[in-house]
């Protein structure tokens, strides 16, 4: 059984503090993305799920024509407070985009595409991109597979499954989306690590962060159910890690995966 995704409006004021990229990582990601896309100042870069503008502000400041779409007005308010150039529009990526056909030379989505309908996203991307060809780029944070937070997430999903709930799987959604693009003639490029860093977090901090969110694992849950799951997760963490306050280091990175889209005349059905 699936539940609806939680609203990002409530998360907006604290989103960067809770889930933001460290240090200069956002600028490194923006530079890598622009290199992959090969844009010049006349080209339009369209970001889906622009969010708080952590990466989008750096893209907009680079000199390319930037437009960011997001359904959450709360997230866009945080983005606008950065006072970056570019156009920000509240829009639902699963409905027709307010973008002229053939206008974009690159479409980018950071940690958001797995929340969207893949079919609608592919169709609107192919409508919106330049007929001479373009790139679609997915961005994601790669967590340490042996890290504390990864272990906690795995156990959280197990607890949700015991209650008949299936958390949203970003990995499977990304794979399905990339396969949909390649089925339409796109060329999948090798993933590229745009930024790397060491993070440190305790189980207590991770649990506190999740308690402050309106949902869990991409699901919108009743408060009582959410707290029940997190209480069980905390009990498990005490047995698994003994000390919930101890900070454990983890290696993390931000990965970009691009699909080079064909000119309109060579797109395959």
C-alpha cells in the first residue's frame, strides 16, 4: 500500500539545515552540471523541483538562462530569498509545464524526480527540449552504504513494511525514468561524482531530524503512526549502536547521471 507524498511547504524553512549539501558542494555540482550540459549563455536550463535553490541559485548565477519549477510555494520563497537571477514558477511537473516547446537545452532534477510520474516527465521533457538535441540530468546524494543513516533507513523501511506501507524507492524510480528516456532514443552517459565529503551524525540526531519531518520515507503518515515507527526504530538503534549520541563518520557524494537526448528527427518510438 502506498501513501501520498508529504507536502514540502512545512519542510521549507528547515530543509537546507536538515538535508542541505555541505560547504562548497552546491557550487561544485553546478559547475559539473554545466560542463556535462555544454551550455552557453543563450541556452535555457530548466530545473524541475527547484526547491530552496541550493544548486539552482549557483546555476542561475553562472550566466545561463535559468528557470526553476516547483509545486511548493514554501520552497520557492526560500529560493527567492537568495536573490539569484532567473525565473521561478510554481508548477506541477506532472501537468503541462509553462515552458515553450523546444526551448530548453538542458533539464535538471535534483533529488525530486522520483516523486514525479515518469511517463509525464519524459513526455514533457521531450516536448520542452530543443529539437537539435539536449540533455536530461538527474542529481542525487549517494550515502555511505555502510553508514549509520543507511542502516537506520533500512530498518525504518522494514518497520513500515510490517505495517503494510511501502516507502518510496528513489533508486527504482530513477532506474525506470532513465530506462524510459533510453527507450525514446536517449544515450545514457556514465554517472559522475560532482562532489565528495565526509559527514558525521549520531543516531540521536538522525531520529530527531525524522521526528521533525511531516512524513517518513517519502510517505505522509498520521502523527501517531509516525511516532510509533520512530519509537520502535529508536529501540532498535539502542540495541544496534549502544550509544545514540556517538557521532559516526560516513563518506558521501553527489552524483550526476545524464541522458543525451537525440535531435527530434531521430527520436525512436
